[in-house]
């Protein structure tokens, strides 16, 4: 018996559990109701009185040793659970965390803004809820112009029985505010959200984004307009991109034009995106109509200028070959994460 106890003592002292399960097995093995100590006490009942005196003491000491060891190990485990730092391997690589990404429209807007900033344009903003004056009248829209019609414009409020307050239909309203509140020269671009009362489909939405530009000074000519926009296109789509201007009409510019670029997808040879014409339209532009300058208290004899406006969605579609406008506002992460960029 003594020999057995000695052996168990060595085992108990050397025992070092790797986890709480091993410690529990240790408890069951030695201290459990069917464990070794219980067994030794049972054997002890049958030894002679002489031996009982000697072994009683040894057995009790052994039992105390096992209990003390169990308690000690249990405390060690408890402190590791409560203080997990002691368990952490600091050499392991850390968990990465997901960075957000810029919305493709923001990426393209920033790119457009940066190009014009390098040319000395400042950024101006205005309200999305506009009155008739800033959105239409000051911009030389005739009283009966169809763009004022309920079909295009979300009117919000009437004044003296007439539709007056509306969600702006274009960022040209910011031009008016800028010219009214300042003195020429002006060189600014105006990015912002605009609204039109259209049924939502792959090709149209009830809101979208524009960047408008305005340049007013003495002796500004159509040649300045062309050179500025030509430079812009080379920066945005790369050297060698061709441009062409087609005559057009806007109430607030005279003459007016629409500008096409050689198709950014096929390079002009013809594809689905350019409907096999080799050209895609990206913006409207023109020389600011003298009526508009006068409406904003600017001397149209002394000053001239040009304006242009483009849809950011359209520019983005051409850049990333996106064919459904609805993707921009549905917040589908599978779409958005394709534009993963570092947030700075
Ligand atoms: N405001 C026009 C539009 O929304 C674009 C434009 C701006 C055209 C400035 C000419 C000059 O379509």
C-alpha cells in the first residue's frame, strides 16, 4: 500500500493539466466517489490494527495532498479564464477589419472636381429645394417651357396660385445664386443632386447627380470653352480621346452645344455602349445667354462666359461599364465593394 501511495504521490505532484477537462479527469480519478482515494480507504478497512495506526496517517496525508493539488490547479485555471491576457499569443497576426469604400459616384465626382480644381475652378454648392426664379426664370426659361411642366419637376409649393418651390431639376440654379451674390470673374464648378419626375428604370431615375461649370470674365470665348472641356476629357478618359461638339439648345446658353467623346469602351470602332456610332454624349454646354447675365445684375456688354453641365451617373457608366442606373442607389454591397478604395 505504501508503495502504491508513493507512486500516486509522484503522479499527483507531476500532474500538469493542459485544460479544464484534464483537471476534471484528475478529480474523478483521485477524488471521485469511485476514485483511488475512496478505494484506498476501503482497503484500509481490512488491514490489521497495528498497520491502521501507521497507514491512517499516511492515507490522510495523501488525501490532503490530492485535495490541495486539485484546489491549486483549479485556481490557476480560474485566473486564466478571468485574466485571458496570460493565454494570448501576441505573436499571432491580428484580425483585419473591413475598410469601407467610396461610392463610385463619389469617386468620379472627386475625380471631376480635382481636374477642374487644377484649372483654378472653385467648388460651389446650393440648396436642393429651389424657387422658380433660380431654377427657371433667371435662367431664361420661357413662361411656357415644357421643363416647368409637372412631368419633369417635383413642385412642392405654390405661391399666388403658381407653382413656385420645387426640387431643383439641374445644378444651373447654383450658377444664378453665385452670380447674384458675387462679382465677376467667376470660375466655379457646382456638384450636386438633382431631381426629375421620371419613372424609375435602368435608364432613368427620379434623382441623379450633376456637375455644372461656370466661367465668367472679360473676353471669354467659345474657344476657351472648347479648350477647357477638351483638356478635361483628356484628363478624365486619357490622352487621345476625341471630342466633337454638336449644336443644341438650352434656354440659358447661346450658342449651345452638346459634347460627345469617342466611345470610351471601344475607342470609336463601334460597340453596344455607343450604339455602334463610335461616339457618346457626355455633357451640355454653351456661352451664357446675355439675358441670364443681366438677370443676375452682370453687365453683359462687359462680361461673357461659358457654362457646362454633365451627369455624374453617365460619366461613371462609361468609366465602369455600368448599364443600370438603379445600382447606384440600391446600396447592394456586392456592387459597392467592387470599388474598394482606401478611405483617406
Ligand atoms: N443644365 C443642363 C441640364 O441639366 C446642362 C447644361 C448646363 C447645359 C450648363 C448647358 C450649360 O441638362
